[in-house]
């Protein structure tokens, strides 16, 4: 049986993917595990490679979901992105980091979040 918080996270990723596709962003991969950490969604927008962290919360009682992507988490994501780029020989692409904040069933995209 899968833990509740994992189910909530997967639902948040599905909501995030729907939002991204509606905005014309092409999903390349989900749940990539590199040596340095995990990337929730990897996508292309035009000629830009986009690494997307999805944060899901049921309520904003303790803050907005995007607020939980702190400096330490950003460093993990940067290293995991470096792993992905090296593993797939994608060094020629520009890239950025976005956050999709999922609150309940509503999602908000923050481009160039860090």
C-alpha cells in the first residue's frame, strides 16, 4: 500500500502536468532519479530545457507550497539537473528551474523560480 503523502504528491504532479501542457510546455520525463537527487518533471518550452519542482499542499495553513523550496532543496535540484544534462548529453540547451505550486486542485506555475 502506498502512503497518503505519496498519493497526494502524485496527484499534484498530474495536476501540474495538465497545467504545463495547457501552456504549451512539452513533458520530457517525470520522476527522474539522478545521483544527486530527484527531479519531478523535466520539460521543453521552445528551445529551453525546464526542470520543474512540484510542491503540493492541501491547505495554506503553514504557507504556500512554493515556499517550501528552500535554498538547500534548490541546490539538490541544481545538482540533479546537472546529472540529467550530463547523462543525456544536453549541454547545448539553455535551461531554467520552475516551480508548480499545487494547493488543493489549483496549480500555479512560477517560471524562473530560482
